[in-house]
C-alpha cells in the first residue's frame, strides 16, 4: 500500500476516534434548532437539572418557555412583520458539558434604532440545574477579599491607560470622560455581576463594558480592563467546600450551599395555591434587575419592573410593547434565607398568596 494513502487512512481513523471520545465526554445531549441567523438548543434528557436549565435559558434568551410557541421557538424575539425591532442574530457556544458543570456562552444582535451586540455566559450545576455565580464558590470573607483585589487591579489598569491619553480634546475628550467616569464607578463594582468562565487553569471574570458602544470597542481591547484570570492556586485559600469540590476534584456530587437572599435563577410555584407560574430572574445589577414571569399553562412572557424596598422585593408587570394596562399585577415578596420567595400577588382587585422556590 502506498505510504501516503496508509497515513491518510490512519489519520482518518485517529480523527474518528478523537471525535468519538469528544462526543462521549459530553454529559448532556443537545438538540440544535435554527432559523436564518438564529441558532439555539434544547437539552434532550428528562432529568430535573435539564428541565431547569432549558426553562431558564429559553426564558432568558428566547422569552418563552420550552415548547410553548405556535410556529417557531424564536417567534417571541425576532422582529415582527413590518418592524425592525428585535433579535436578528443569535448563536451559542457550549463551554463546559461535564457531570459537574454545564456552561454556555450566548451572543446576539438586537436591532432597534441601531444594531447592538450583546452576550451572556451562563454556568449551571449539572446535578441540580442551578445557576453558578462567582460568589457561590467562595466563603463570605473570601469573596470580599477577591472582590477587593479584582476591582483594585482593574482600576489600576484603567488608570494606567488614561495616563497614556496625551490629547484629551475633540473626540478624545469623549473617550477620556467616559473612562474617567467608569474608573470612578468601578469603586462600587461587585464581581459577582461579571460573566464567569470556568477554564482548565482557573476562572476568567469579564466585566461589563464601560460604554457599551461599538465606537469604543477597539479602545477597550487596547485598555484591557475587563478580563481577570484567576488561577486555581490563587483562588484556593478563598474557596468554600462547593468551590473546592468543583475546582480541585473531579467529584460529580458537589453540593451547592443553600442560596442566601435573592439571586439570579429560576423560581417556580403557585399563585393562590392553584395557578402555576415560573419566575425567571435573568440578571441582577446594582442599578437594575431583569426579570419576567410566565403562567406555565400559557408560556407567554410577562415582563417585570423590579425594585428592592426595605428587604422586600416588589415586581410590577411592565408592558414593554407600549400598550396600556390599566391593572398591572404586582408581586410583593419577602426574601428569607432559605432561598424561597413568599408574599402576595395583587391586581388591584384581588390579592393572593404566593410561594416560589
């Protein structure tokens, strides 16, 4: 047999074996669905964790519950007929798919008056389906220490970059002003708000953009103030039992601590003990909370405007389509330490008890 042909065949066999090993290493199986420039997926298993992950991701990114659509899973996010407002591009990358962690990065393009890009990284505990945030991995003292170190590092890098701007007139004045304000804002940063990536050598924290505009993108790459790579060795003294289990062992049975207070994730329960609902807390920032809820039977998204008042979470239905609603319902919920949300739902005429967890 010709040597070149033999080597080609060996190469094909090795490539096939490598692909097989890679496929076998995936903990969850995914079903991809596509429509024009929109791509997303569904975990196909029947475990509780997969149901939780599917429900959260479809609620957060597709604005609907899994399977609750008339024609297309993208029908709630793509531009309506005759409109240019909506998601025009959506794609995802699976970062981790192991017995411990399922991670996915979602990037999209949203069209309104202009074209805007956005992206999120989601990490889930593979056994429970719960979201994993940076703070979940650390002791309370460990988080405070790491938060202080990371913020200090970012401020130092941004401050150094600002000193390189010799000319701060004209267009450069806008740049200088924007990043000077950002430098001041960083003092109140909580790195738990960052996108979190689990990597082989440790963790990567990615801060939100200072500007959020394409105009500044090249400058932001040059300044390099958003990424903080934390080695496992540097993290080890600050990890709690859950963090050590995830990062230092290959134990599939890592048990998250019971969540304290209010956090991102999925909450399910009933209004008045009979109307099943799903609450999706997508993002919690110091200045805004992104949330929506669904009646499970219908699966249509109802946006919520949220605020924290004296330890109470107030959520009011928010018609983002501009249509008037004379009786928007309101949730008034307490935040007990056991991870449950309890309180009332009211539409102005009727008030019913609510319990979510």
